[in-house]
C-alpha cells in the first residue's frame, strides 16, 4: 500500500518538478476526477488545463474556482456532449487547434444503469462512455501525447478487476447487464491501454480502480428503481458504504499521485524514470500489468498497488486479444463515423 503521507509528499513536490504541463481532463466536472483536477491545479506550476464538459455554467464555475486556487495557471473549457463519438472528435479538434503537445490525459466519464440505453451512435451509452469514448480520445490525441517527452494516460474505472470477455458479443447487444457491462469495459480498457503502451514506449498508461468513493453516480444508478428499493439503498446502503469508502479528498490526492509520480514510468523511460516526481524514500517503481517492473501499463487498486488476474491477462496476451480489441474498436469507430456521414 502506498501510504497517504507518501502520496502527499510526492504531490507537494510536483510544482518544483514539472512546470507548464498541458493537461486534458475528461469527465471531471464532479466526483473523483473533479477532485483530482483540483489537486492537480493546487500543486502544479503554471499548468495549462483543459476541461471537457457539457454544462457551460458548471464549466465556468469550475474555472473560476481553479483560478482562485492557482492564479498562475491557464484554464480552458471545451463544451461538448461526449457520449457521441462525433462530439469527441470535435472536442479533440478544438484542443488540437490550440496545442501541439499533451502531457496528461485523464479520463473518468461514465455512469451506471441497470438497463441498456442505446444512444444515437447505436452504442449502449454507459459502455460507450466507459470505453469507446475514452479510446477515441486516446486515438485522436496520440500524436500530441507522443510530442511530449513523457506523457501519461490515466483511465479511472476498474483496473485490476478484469474478467473474461464474451468474445461473441463485445458490444453486449444481446447479453447486457450491469455486471457484464462493468466487466467488459474494465477488461477492454486494460487490453487497449496495454497495446498503446507497448506500441508507444514514451507513454505511461494507467488503469485504476478508485475503490468505494461516494459520488452522485450512486444516485443516478438508483433513480429508476422502485421507491421502496431506492429508499433502502439511499438511506441504509449508502451510509454503510460511506463507512467503508475513500473520501473524495483522499481519492483526488491519490489519483494525482498516479498521474504524476515516477513510480509509474513509461516503458522507455530514462533516469529519472518517467519524468515524474521523484519517489519518496522507501517506494519503488511499480510492476506493470505484466508484473514486470516499470513496463509502461499499470493496473492499480485504490492504494496504488499493482492488481489484476495474472493468469487471465497472460492468456489474453498469448492470444493477442489486445490487438483484437483495438481492431474491434476501430470497426466500431468506422461504423459510427460512416453512419454520421450518411446523415
């Protein structure tokens, strides 16, 4: 377990280690990613931060708050409803007109629903936000990530909690459930990010499970339930979960550590590893998803330690499932884009 005091020590050293970083936060208008964004701004030196979100008023409020925390930074909103891939493309194009490099891409869009909800792309909405949307950002912004001497991608979802895929129904058109949607998007995130890291050794990829953190996602999950069940969940289960949960403040601090510490370097990192904040005394470079030290793609639990089903992921690597997942992902992108072009 990475101790909280080590996390805080590392975060406090960020401003003297990195200056003028360019960062893009997706799904950070509330919850875990918002608190990570706040901590990033608090501890950074002259950051240039882009925040993608759909609510103009909320984005304005966030930027006003960030300017008070760190007046030396630059904060730019990109207004977009990113559940649709064409809007992801537009947001990326807007970003690329303003920047030539990207140092940090942090993504945490998504919500939970018991029943399948297809969007205008023909994709189940919660699956799209937790997987396809994220990989579209990665694909579109890869040239800018490669223009950074040492960049990092952080996907906050369920790293280390992978499971076996239904390979005949990767989009879960016929086998959707809350559990299978979570497991599929978690496993596909991991396999896709492993491919990115292995093909681009200057990029560190992190897929992290934040633990139990009480956010408005639980309210959204329960809003369609029958009133008695919703009452029991909100009045009994939520208080119990709160006792077992990580606070939003600590979660933000830990995810900033994941995003900036040299504990999680890219595979091609030189000394010091990863260009991140130097490790506090007693900490070592983490083992990657393949359980080799510093291998570039990391599956982390809520405490910043390596996690995952080693046997299952080794099987998928031998079968080159990462390449297959990217091929599937590109097929989905091509299908959606073609549909949009046809009107």
